C-alpha cells in the first residue's frame, strides 16, 4: 500500500468536503440575510417610490371567521317605521317609500346615525359607505363588532335621494345571527397587505394610502347562510378601494373574487 498516495487522497477529500461545507454555510447565511432584508425593507421600497401611508393599525394580530344568515323581515318589523310605505320582497328585502321627502344629513355622522335609527329597521347597525351625488344614491353597509361588512348584497342599505338631499325611498337587506368562530387565527399585518398591493402593481409611484381598516368580506354571496372573512380595506388616493384577505393575503375584487 502506497501510504503517501493514500494520505494525498485523504487530504484532497477533506479539502473538497471543507469547501462544500463552507459553501453550504455561506448559502444559508446569505439566504438568511436576504430574508431579513426582504422583511425589513418594504418601507424603504415604498419611500423610494414616493408611496406614503397613514398610521397603520397594529393592535389587532388575530381574528376569526364570522357566520350569519339573511334576516327574514316581518310585517311586525315594518309597522314600527314612521312616515313611509313599506313592502317586503322575498322575505329578505325591505323596500320603503317615504310619504314626504325626509332631510338626510349626509355630512353629519351623528345626525345620519339618528336618521337611520329612526327610519330603518336595525338602523344602528349600519354605517356610511359612499354617496353618489350624480345618481342620488347613499350606500350604507352593516357593521358587526365595530367592523364593516364590505360589499355585501345581503347586508346593504341603499337610500335614494333628491337634489335637495332628501330621502325618497330605500332598499334594505340585513344579516342576522352573526357569530364569531371560536378559533382565532393570525392575520396578515397591515403593512404586508400594502406590500401585496405594491407587488401586484396596484400602487404606483407617488400614491398615498389614505385609509387602512379591518372589516369583513363575504367571499360567497347571494346565499342564505354566509361565512365572512376578516379583510383589510385599503383606500388609495382617497378614491380607489382595495380589499385584501387578512388570513391569506390575497387581493379581492368588488365581486368577491380573488384577483391574485
């Protein structure tokens, strides 16, 4: 046996093994450093593109699904409503027409709340969403546990308004028996939801995120029973509304479909 050759082979093998282990170590370290950079520089990337945003909610880290069903209205419900003619359509929709136009205080949240409580069944459970002055339409959505149920046809109030901002008629739907699932899950932080919009091209240089709030969205609508998922509502430049699933981090369009 040639000991000199054997020793040389061992040295070469150990050198190769050392190089391989060193390479593996560097790969893991670089990967780890890259992960840290990616996690900590989204704010810098937004700043570099001139994209700004309001203070973000940080206190909510967990949430749960909510279940509910369409409310069936009765004549006993509508008899309590003053100054209007009301009919029930298909048990789950109320259509009301005011005998005389009623002043609608759109710009005063407190007075608007009083109007809803006085003239609408369960009016205290709705909150202002939008007002289209050209169309003369005020839209409100139902609120549960302080959070709005966005874009849901089964928990919506539409009030038709004349040029003097007086209520003429309305259509109302409502969810009942709303209840949270017992199991809470971690939610995507607000900054991650903004990052999703940025990565998907929904945020352009110079944009400003003007509102970020957590609410609910029904991904499957037009059904008697519904499951609502926690959802980030993000407004860009005070006019573009985006919804991001707070559990999965996916962007939802206004028909409840996942875009990405």
